[in-house]
C-alpha cells in the first residue's frame, strides 16, 4: 500500500469518528431538558434592592392618608350644654339665672366654643315666663334677640294648674316654649349629658 493510500484511509477514519462523536453529542443534547442559567450576581442584587423599596412605598401609601386626614380635619370642639332651673317667684332669683346665662354664653363665645343653655321654669317660677306677670319680661325679650344660645321653657303642668286656680288662660311669653313637664324635661336633658344648675 502506498503512502498516499495510507493517509487517505487515516483521514477517512478520522472524519468518520468525528461525525459519530458529533452525532452522539447532538442526540444527548436533544434528550436533556434545558437547565436555566443562573442570573448574574448584579441582577440578583438589584432585585433584592427593589423589594424593600416596594414594601416601603406600600407602607407609606397606607400611613400617608391617615396622617393627611389627621392634619386636614381639625378636632371637633365639644358643645357645652347647661340647664338653669327657676322654681320660685322671686325677681332676684330670675335675674340671677339670666346673669348666669349671659356670663356662661360670653365665656364660651370668647373661647370660640359652642354652648346651649335652657332656662326651665316650673311651679311659682313660671311667673318668670308669664306674659302678664313676669318681672323680667323686658330682659328676656332683649336676650332672646341678642343671645340665641339661650332658650326658655315653661312647664305645661304648672300652666294648667295656674289656669285652674286663677280661672283664666295663662299667657306665656312668645320667647318661651311650653313643655309638658318642666321636671321631666330636666330629667331627660340630664340623661343626655346636660349639666344641671339651680341658681
């Protein structure tokens, strides 16, 4: 065999071996499931960095509206409510009740706070609100115009009893409202949290 023939045979065997190896390698690649490549270190760090940022943003979103609500809404001021009872036919006691009403109203007005005052009369104190016998009629008329925070209540039971005793209709001032019972009205207001004072 010539040298040339020997070289040709070696080349052919080598080429065949190369083809077999390549074919075998390709067959193994087809049968294997692809394995995901790990992410570079830089990408993992950036993902880790982003997660806390998102959590912080969500937390801020939850807290921020509550803080905004707290600062935008001023606290509601308490409304003060006072009952002044008058149950005697005494001009001094009636004037004292009106003085107390005026002083309390002015005090809370200066503080920028709300107040409601009810002057409630029953028994002999009904004379305070009787249109025909009140010794403080002019003062009540003036207060009703200048101080709307103060209202006047007359006991309907007392009015009915006086009407029977005097055999005539008992007129009540237009600035006052008649309630069924002065005492019951006081009880019900106290149950609602009103402060009761007898001057």
